[in-house]
């Protein structure tokens, strides 16, 4: 499922915190030794790594690449996979037939809902 992790992107501020006695950043594992993939805390991922939603906002998609890192937050209960923006591809444009089919399906859905509510 996952590709071989890319070379670890270390973040100096987090490295310094981890080096301080009595302090440890829980979800910081740039080598992937603890969590399987290079892991960063919320809002600390390197700039070239983006989530699917961030890629979509830029008009991109992962393009078949496996996640190369992850973000963990909420005591490890939430996870977001990260993809390399340099390997991302442009979003595909739907064909006219696909748009017509979507329009037809949405119209049928609205009609059926209205019929159910009337009876």
C-alpha cells in the first residue's frame, strides 16, 4: 500500500524540542521508524507534501502515487496521508456524457425525494 518513504525531511524546531530534556513531540517521526511512514504533527508537514484535499484545491490529484508521509493528530485518532506535490497530476475533466449522466441522476434524486415527501 505504501511506497518506500522518501528521505526524511527534518524540521529543526521540532528536533530542538525533542532534544530538550523532559520534552517530546509525540507525532514527530521523520524516519517512519515508529509509525511506518514519516509522520508529522498537525500543521508541521514539509511544504512539498499535501493532503488529497489540498491537492484538489490546487487542481491536482495524487495520480496513482502512494502516500509518502502522514499527519497524526487528536491523540493518534486522526490521520491524513500526504502526497508529493511534484509527482501530482492535473485533475481530470469529465466528458460531456459523464456530465449529462450526473445531471440526470441528480434530477432523478430530487424527483424521488419530492415524491416520497408528498405521500
